């Protein structure tokens, strides 16, 4: 049975890491970089290393620690790219594990991707009719086909040609025999950053990966920018490849709400401080609650709960204890036990919550399946009242940019009012942060430059229209 707590959370699709160095152990550094990004995908992982003539690939289903349990000593070279995946497009199968590696007229080519191409089905159908053969169900493979088929002269021009044909969200790492090329979509939906290590250069989805390998974050890859790393000592080359330059960027707000690690900085915004600020905003918007303590649903709601406590002047306490040794799957409980299965991961601290009016802070409610179980746990432990405060607005629309949102009908906020959701989860009250409050919390980015489509259904690039025209193409 899948981890029950994760059933009521949104999932990021992927994380990517790349490094170029003639001195460092690039495979080992990529291993550590992926370890730092494990939260972005737990289904599969892989590393591809280039030595100038050949590429060596090691990948498989499972966590980084599982796939590379025998180490990476057999992966030798001066450049490497790696990937962790949670599937949102393409089946969760071994043949879909990234990075993908192919041979083309320019030599070896490997690619890994974070995001989702909204017109991948249309492109796949078009080039399949022209004779292209596919070995995966990934939108990523479509890009490899476009690069290989391009008639442009240089690899950079070929990549730009391919990028000009795709739509949607992407942060690509592309590796040839002697280069790593990073590219970010023109809207900047998904994060990507450049780092410098003593003897080389790194690229990663989040800055926390740089910290683990001893690299210094240099800057973010700009929306519509391609960075070419071909030397461990010289500054990478930058090309603004996109012919379409949107008036505004559209950085995913959910990176700051939930996806990214607390210790990351994305597009100059501290993730941790954005969550503290969301808690503060939420407290300002719920001044009528008279609570005794503030608790969080660990760990995703903790930073916002601290911010709420600071703003409201109400003590933050650990009212729920998390069992951190429960894996992604566990033995199916009996029917009698199933109603209490939540205790496998969370258990209330009775002395903290007994007789108290509790504010319980979490980052989101997607399907509502878990929140009600946690509220019941707290009330069974003696909590007098449980007021649920959520540091994001109601998730009522699908995301097409690399987040796993179910069909809209499975999103509880798409069909129920806040009052109905409150009743469903058994809370004494339910409060979501406002769109405006959430945006204010991300202080380093203009409110107009954030993508909030999962809350508002306002898709910056018209992805909802593109998706409606997409053919069915996944193969299970």
C-alpha cells in the first residue's frame, strides 16, 4: 500500500543534478547531489557519466541509496548528469528511468528533465508518422528526437531548435561527449540553478544540492536561457535561446509552499522564509481564533506553524510525533486496524494537546483523505478544539507543468466548499490562506511573476487549451 500520508499531497515530478570537472569525482558528486534532491522524486534514479568518448549509465527503480547501494566507482569521466523521478507523464516503469542516452550523428547524447511538456503528444504523433521510433513513454524522449532530427549546425543550435518546438515547463540537462548544457523554459516554471565547485561547475534543481557537494551557488538559470559548460575552469557560456519572451515569468508557487527543501534558495527567495511568512500571513487572516497552542503536521507544515506562532503570540508545540522510519510501503493492515493506520506515521502527544484548543497548520489539502484522520487522532487524544489552518489556498485545478495533480474531480476543493471540507475532516474550523497573502509571503519575487494555476485556473501559457488537444499516448 502506498504511503498513506503521501496520498493527500501533491508530488513534484523530478530533480536534476549535473557536474563538469576534470579533477573531482563527478559520479560521486552527482550521487550526493541526487541524495539532496531525493524529496523531488522517489520512484527511480539514474546517473550518466561521459569521459569524452563514451558514456556509462547506471539507473534503476527505487531510491538513490537503493539503486547505488554498490557505489559509483565504475562510473568514470569528467562530466555527469543525474535524475530522481516521480512520474507524472509516462508510466512508472524501468524503461522510463532517466537520464535517457542515445547515439546520433554528433556522438553520444544524454538528457534528463524536470517538468512537463504540454504538447509532447502532438509532437510524438507527428514525428512517429515520419518514422521516429520510441522506446519510452516519456515526453523527454520527444526532445531527444527533435534534437537528433534538427538540421542546424551546432549542438547548441539543435537544442534551441528543439526548444522552439516544445511547450510547457522544463528544466533540461543535456550532455554530449564533452559538454553539459542546461536549459530552462521561457516562463521559468521549474527551478534550475548554477553552482561553482573548486574545480568545476554544477547545475541543480535546488541550491541544497550544492551545499552537500561543497559548491557555491552562483545564480539561477534564467527563464529562456541555455548555459553551456565545456570546461571545469572557464566561465560557462550563456545563450538566450528563446524567440518567445513572455512579459512575465511564472515561477511555481508550490515550490515555496511545499516541494522544495527548507534550506534551498530558489530564484533569490529563501524557501524557509517564504514558509515562515505564509504562517504569519495566515495568522493575520485568522485573528478570531482563540487557541492555546499551535502545532504542525510534520514536517511539511512546521515552518508555517512557527510563523503562525510568532505572529499570533501563541506557543508552538510538537503536538504530533512523526515516525521517520516508515518507508514508502508497509504491510497492509487488517480492516479493523486500517482506520488507525495513520498512527504508523503520526501519533499525538497527549500531554501537549489534552484539553487544549489547537491550531493545526499544514501546507495543503488535496483530497482530504489524511486531514480528517489527523483531526480525529487529536480529538481522541483529548484536544478540546482543532482549528485547521492551511498555508496555501484550496487546490481546485490541475497542474500541467510537472506536478502530479489527479483529475480535477479527485481534488476535494473542486467540488466542495470550505464549509463542506471542514465538516468532512471533522475540524472545528478550517482556514486557507488567501491568494494575496500567499503571494506576499514570497517577498523576493513580484506577485505577478508567480504561477498559481492550481488555485486560480489561470495558465500563463494557455496550457489548458494545449492539453485539451493532446492525444492519448502513454503506454502501460
